[in-house]
């Protein structure tokens, strides 16, 4: 998955050099969401507190029918946010992700008020995870996974308002007190309200 993403980024970067290029930068308010943990033995959900995200995108534009098709690369930093449920040692768990993604946006009417449809797909890197494991668990490791997002927006040049549903996957692996290897996957889902500038 990582190699495919790197290859895709290189190809897209080359294509962007030949197209009309623009940037979009902004911040988002990630509303209360859900973090789901699952493996062969258990499945558990925890509510996620509201958090803040910062994002940056490089986009190319092509005229397609009555609108513009924007395609490019994006990077988002999710400021650490807390899970509402406590850990087994009564500590509050915090996490942060760093999705790197391809994005496509179709701007329906490229005029002063421009609605658009947005899709994103990429790889999710863990940026920060604290107090995820019980104090007896050793060697906790967090690896990345698939990231996707979809939503809609409205542009008031150069301001863009977006509502995005985002889903990030990760895998947690560790050794228990008997030195056995254990693993669980997690999926974080949140609705994000975003304010950006595109120029």
C-alpha cells in the first residue's frame, strides 16, 4: 500500500507540473466521532471528542462539461484529540493522525457561488498515540492504514466551506504479559466542518 501511494504521488506530481496549479489551505473542526477497535477476540467502540485539523492541498484544474475538475494531493494534520472512555489504568487516551491523500473535486458551476463534490483516498500515518495501552502491555506499536473521505463544499472565491466525512484506519500490535504477540485494528470516523482558502 505504501509503495503504491508513493508511486501514485510521483506520477501525480509530474502531471501537476504540466497543468494549471492552485493551492488550498485551511482548518477543520472534527466533530464528536467514533473509534472502533476489533480483532478475533473482541470488538469495542469509543466516542471521540471534538478536535481540530489543519490541511494543505495542491490541485490542478481541467474544464469538464459545465464545471471544473480539480485533482491533486493533500496532507492533513489532526491535532491530538481524546477518546471519551478511559483506559484500563484510568488514563485518558489521545491520538493524532496524518493522512496523505489524493483528492478529486468537481466544481459544478465555477462562478461566484460554486458548489462542489469532494472525494479523498490515501494512506493514514499515526502521528501521536498516548496511553492507548494498559501499563502491563509492552512494546505497543501503531502502524498506518487506508484513509478515505467524501463530502461537499461551497466556494465564495477564494473562500471554500466544506463538510467532510473522514475515516482513518490503523493497526495496534503489542506483547501481553506472557510475551505473546497481539494485534487489533482500529477505525476512526468523524464529520469535519472545514474553512479554507483556494488560490
